[in-house]
C-alpha cells in the first residue's frame, strides 16, 4: 500500500515548513509519492512566487527591467537551501534560467519553475528522487490531460524509483513544450498520481485542518467536517465554499480513492476524509455537513398564464440565456411562472437585451427582476431521512426576522437553498449554523 501526498505553497513557505513535511513523510513509510507547489508566503507581505514569475514575464515582454523581482524569487529559494544545509546549487539554477530569458520566452515555461525548484529542494531534503512533471504529466495540444499516457508514465517512474517528488501545476504537450494546468493545477497533479498508482489514499496537505462546516470569517471556531462525499463537496463548491476544484478531484473520484484534507501545521489532526459513499458514520447523529453561500444574484420571474402547460416556452427561455452565455444557477416554476436565478455580475451588461428578447418571443404577462439576492445552502447527505428540516430552517430564520425570498430543494435532498437579501447574508449563515450545528 502507498499514499500520494500533495503539499501546497503554505506548506513550503520556508525551511521550518520543509522540516514539518519531512516529519510527516517519515512518520508514515507509505507516503512515497510527493507532489509540491511553488514556495508559499513566508510572511503576509510576500507575493506568491507564481505571481512574481508572471510579472517577470510581463516585464520581459515590455522591455522593463525585471532584475529586482527575479532576485527576490531567487533569494527566497536560496534561503530555504541555506537554512536546510542542502547541496542544490540554487544560484546556478537561477543564473542559467536568467541567461535564457528574453521577450520570446514561453510564459508557461517560466512560471513552471516555481514548482520545479521547490520539488528539487524537497527531493534532496527527503532523500527522494526528483521527477520532472514534464516527463510524466502528458497533455494534449488543447491542454487536456492524456490520461492513458500520463498513468503509464507515472507507473513507470514509480516502479523504477518508488520514492519520488514531482512538481505540480504543469505538464508537457506532445511536442515537449511545457504547459501549465488550469486552476488548482498542483491538486490535479496529485490526483493524477494517486489515480495512476491506485493509492490507498490521496492526502492533500494545506494550512487548515480539513474543510470547515462554515466560513470561519463568518462563524468563528467553525467545526471541521470529519467525513463527506464527493457529491457533497461538489455541492458546497458550487455554492461558494473554498474547496477543491472539480478537475482536481475527478481522477480519484472515478477510482474511489479517498481524499484526505490535512493540515501541515497540525499533522495529528485527522482532517476531512472525502469518499464516494459513507457507510460507517463518524458522527451518526449529525445530518448536516456544512453551510455555505454566495452573494449578488439576480432573480428573473417570467409570469404568463398557464406557462407550465407549454414546454416550448421553457425551451425558448433557456435558449435565450444559452445564446447570451449566461449560466443559470437555479430554476423554479409554478403553474403561471418561471423563475431563473443568475449571477448579477454576469448578466448586468446584457440584462436589457435578454429581457427584450424574452418579451418578443414569449409575450409574458409581466417580468419581475430583483437584485441584491444572496443564496445560502444547507448541505447534508441524510436530510431526507430527517423530517422537519425545512420547518426548522424556516422557523430559525423567521425568529430572527430574516425574510426568505426564494427556496429550492432537489429530490435527492442533498441541499436546501434559500435566497435572502444580501444584507442578511452573514446573519443568515450564523443563524443556520447555530440552529443546525451549534457550538
């Protein structure tokens, strides 16, 4: 059995963080494949390494001196090398990189070096083999992952070396050019490695002890979630929770490999375990997984007598939104009305044109538009087994004089979504947390 571990930037901020990683890896000999991000912020005033590398590239493009920025990046890597007493010649690495830089330098090639140099440092510190991601993360020309080739390449290097460190965030196109992965790139690399090797578990190490049941900026001392399903994770991410991007969980989800979110700074905390299905409940009496939400939505209600009896009307309305590239967040309908909820930022510049087109094609009795709406989701896999959840929700909000402007609940009952005024967003989450989860 083996585990794949991904360590984010905060886990690699300085030499002390590297020492924490080493202690974590040495504590469990099955932690054999390590994926890393670029060095994180050592102090809050630091800039992200990747952002600085992008800035260097922009300066190259416009013929502006980039030496101070480049030196800042170099010094941060050299400080880690020096403090750990490593032999890697960081100064030489950066000198050779700098000699190759010009206005024709590929941006992806440059920004990938943050992860490359992090992995080289950690590999030496752990006594593991450094494997460049361009050798194992095989991409198609459109940037998508060639899963078959990638899995074969990862299996081959693991069979040869067993203990390896791989930089996250990038791979190589068929012509050998480096290409960075989309949002959450290092997480994607880690998931691909875990799936390729059929890992016992994929550990994603960060700076929080798992996924919290509510935003800690709103609910102080919010509890961490011990277990949740990938479906619940997707629901929480859709409704604004700062969790893993969909692409970064798909490889392990498909192979039913558990994903464990852990805290490098509190390694004894079990964190959050994410699985396809939960049979043995860690907390059998808890039926709510988490509470999350987003602000600034617009609700468009189209009223037309007996609209529900003419399915073609719904198709025409949806086509109008599709033609204007407006994603729809929620849909509800009644016998005489059809309501769509969309993000205000996306629709605001096209709202007049869309309403005009609806008026022209549908000839509604009226159209109502409301802004300043916040959507809040109560997520949980066992809510359908617990009578009175909706009633408890309404009662809690009603007692605090919070007006519910919208409610939506699917038949799977994995979540109940309520719409409230933006001004009630924070208070609503606090009230629901206290009502369903408590201290």
